[in-house]
């Protein structure tokens, strides 16, 4: 009996030990550092939605924060985008809206600007044929100047402006459209600012050719302040990190220009 108990204990110890060894990082192998802005999950996601959306997607109900009637849910998301030679934090707004709205979508019922983005070493701006460059610029431009994200107050200049469609699908569900935008991380302090989101209506003009927007050509939606308040600290950290990266890159360029030409040739 003693031998049986000892055998069971020995087996249990071996199982626990092997599990600990598997969970622990191997000695000498690098571990992935936690991003100082995004944290352990590698992204930040803040939601607000109404009861109908919660029921439809089997989500826990949350206190309603004042979404406009035609908007069922919004998500503010912070991600890290890899760029040539570095990276940058990007703040995004994802919207689930009633697709009965007559929205001026960039092209057709489904689209994504990601299909027009090309990675290094291929870059549209480097194409020698001017027709190719202009055509690509025109296609990409369809995804801009059709929506606005703004932080505004009565006594301070508004922040934000035209934003870029990342993806959209008019028929995400039979009655629900999905819209995703890159909105920038320069969000005004929610203790001082209100927030709005505009999206162009069908029949609106091509605002690539105009400098002033006609409010009558846009649906205008107030964004719940409490919703942005929960996202604001993350956006602020991202904005500071982006500025620090740009400052460091500019400093490196200035220092390189100040070097003797013989030293520049070595880099």
C-alpha cells in the first residue's frame, strides 16, 4: 500500500514539474516584451452598445451611454501598425449602424483601403509612370474625406477632422452596416470636450475638390462622452509615444545632415 501511495505521489510530482517547465520560458531564449502602450493583450478595445445589440450578439448588458438611434454599437480600438523602418500607434473607430441610412460608401457595398496599401519595397509613389501614380492616388482618395471625427467645445478650437475609411460592409447583417475608420489619437480631454462623428450622405459632393464641408450633406452623430472617457488615457499614451518616435526620427535626420559627407556615406 505504501509503495502504491509513493508511486502516485511521485507521478503527481513529475506531472506538476513537467507543467511548470513547459510554462516557464526556456533559459537564454528571449521573451516578447509587453508593449508599454497596449499592455499584455497587444491592443486596447473599448465598447459601447445598446440592449438590442447585446441581445443579438449574446453580450452582457451594459449601462446605455446615449448612442444615437441609428447606431447600435461603437468600438474605439488602439492598435500598433508596422511601418517601413518602424511602427506607429493607430486609434480606430468601429461603428455598427442601421444600413437603411443612405451613406455615400467609397465604392460599392464592400470595400477596404488595405487592399490598396503595399508593403516595402513596393510603394506606389515610386512608380515612374505618372498615370499609374495618379490612378492609384485616385482609388485611395475614395476612402478619405467622406467622414469626420471631431472633439469640440464652445470656447476652444475643434480637434480632429477628416478621417479615412479602413473597411466597410453595408450588409454586415441584413439590417446592420459595419464601418471602420482610422481617426487619429489626438482626442480632446473628455472633461472639456464633446465628440461627434459625421459620415457623408448619398449624393454628396466629392470633397477631395473642396476645402469646406457642407453639414447638410452629412449624417451627424454625437459620440457618448463616457465612452470616450474610458478610451482617452490610452489615446493620450499613444499620442505621446507617436510624438516621441517622430521627434527621435527627426533628431536622427538632423544629426546625419550635420555629419561630414564622408561619414554620411558610411551609413
